[in-house]
């Protein structure tokens, strides 16, 4: 996938995780509009599914 002119890739700025590394904390909006913060779920099992370009028409 090509990067548009004037944009940089976040992948080059993100450290690579290894197996067993803890996931970095983040906050996202859920499908119900509520905020989800990973650190609030520490100690529980969490499954997160990302669908790049889902529902974007791309």
C-alpha cells in the first residue's frame, strides 16, 4: 500500500513487540460509542479485532 504524498507511516515510529511483551496501553471508541481503555482490563482476557478499511469504501 502506497503512502500519500505528505504523509508518514506510523509503522516506522512504532517499536516492534515480541511474543510475551505486554500490549501498550491505548483508548478507542467501541461500537457503542463508549471509550475502551486497555489498561482498565488488565488481569482479564481481552480479544480485540481490528478491521482495517472496514466500512470505509476503500
